[in-house]
């Protein structure tokens, strides 16, 4: 679980003290799960904190909101600036930044199209989401809960309500002693983890479920595809069976919070040689280099925070 503390929360343009960032209990999103959000990370680089793939996260937030008829009262540029400002105000690295779009009162009545749409942004300390297994290998189980078909709830929207499905799968896996669940789609093919996409390595090639498997279009997934191709590994997006997972040479999860987490076994089945495999390790190393701003090929993935919005403490240090 994540520690939820920071100094300030950005709420509709105001920087509010962490303890005062309240919403009314008759909040439509609280009752029906109609809210959309993002999970973004800021990393330490040689030039200070930098936000990873900010533009893509803002674009996905706006797209998610559109699915749910929510017009965010800020432009994409304003949202991006607000994320940078929130990161600067909290001055925590590595951080996990959580923009949330929600609809206020009236709460009761599902098809609320009129309640005020708000945006809040928090930045809290980032931890290893999948614990020790984040680096040495995660134990996962195939969940009895399947991903809903996108005909029911569109998986491309990162909507709060989608996470009741992730919660059921994650809680079931945790109660059985696993670090993560792997959800199948309605056709029995692999979809994703509760908060991650999944990749398999077979015969030197990477495989990941395609868009038809009701996945979230992960930004880490996209980054890993680019890194893998640049490392010379072919990447194939297609429907993948449990068979292909259990007989894979390697497997790993990707996600903003989980980053790249090797999967060491699924249920009672060891994956490959039960340790992070060589291709997984190469991709983890390339990712680590990219997020630290050490590979110029991926420089555009990082938005420097200090340069855009100098923080007050830095400014004071310069004068003193
Ligand atoms: C259900 C689900 N799939 C995949 C991902 C990975 O997406 P990203 O890499 O953009 O964080 C997440 C995390 O946001 C998620 O919640």
C-alpha cells in the first residue's frame, strides 16, 4: 500500500494544505465511481526532479474524462503545468503524482451530467509497489475475476470505477499470498494485472496482449515497446493464452507504480528459470537509464520540474 502524505494538494487551481483537501460526502464520483485519474511518476535526474511522460499522461486523462462526459475545466497545458507545480510544491522524489477528475453534487442520480467537474492533484512519496518482488520477481496468480469487456466499461479510460474489478482480483491474490493477480479477458486470453500491463518473452521476442484484450493502454507498456525495439527485440501485440504465459521463457509486468516487475511464478508454475530473465533485466536496465535522464534518445520523455518552476527552497538557497 502507498503512504499517502505530501505537503500540498492542487485543487481546481488552488494549492491546499494536505490535511485540508476535502470533498463533500455527497460527491457523485464517490457514490458511483465516475471519476478518472492518472498515476504519474517524478524521478531524480542529474538536473533535479523530472516528470516521466507527462504529455502522454495528460492526454490520457483528457481522453478518459471524455469517455465519461466530463469536461475538465483546464486545458491540457494548464493541467501539465498544475502537475509540475504540485510536484514542485511537494518537492518529493521519487514521487507518485495522482491527478483525479471528479464530479461534485448532486450525488444521487446516476446520470449526473451537470455536477461541477473538478481536478485535484496530489504528489506523494513513491515506494516499490510490488514489494521485494519488484526487482527479484513477483508471485502472481490467474484471477478468478475477469476483466469486463469494453462494451461494458471502456478499458482505455482510466476510470475510478474500473478499479473495483482490480480490487477484487488484487484482494483475492493477496489473501492467497500472491503479490499480484493476472486478469483474463472475456475470451480467456491474458489481459493485464490489477494496475499493470503484462509482457512475455518467448524465443527472444516480446509478446504483449493487444488492444482487443480490454487492457489499459499503458504508458510504461509503450515505453517498454520502444526500449525493446531499440535493443533489437521484436515486439508482437496479440491475444495471448495462459498456455503461452506458463511456458514463457520470461514474463514481467509494466506500470507507472510497478515500473518493470519480473514475474517469477504464476500459481504453482515457475516462469522460465524462476528469476528475472536476461531480456527482462536488459529492459529493466534500459528503463532505469531512461528515467534517470541518462540516455539522450529518451530525453523527451522527461519534463524537468526545477527548470520550469523553480521551487521556493531552491531559490532561497541560491540567494543565501
Ligand atoms: C489496469 C491497469 N493496466 C495497466 C496499467 C499500466 O499503465 P501505465 O504504464 O500507464 O501506468 C495501469 C496503471 O496505470 C493500470 O491501472
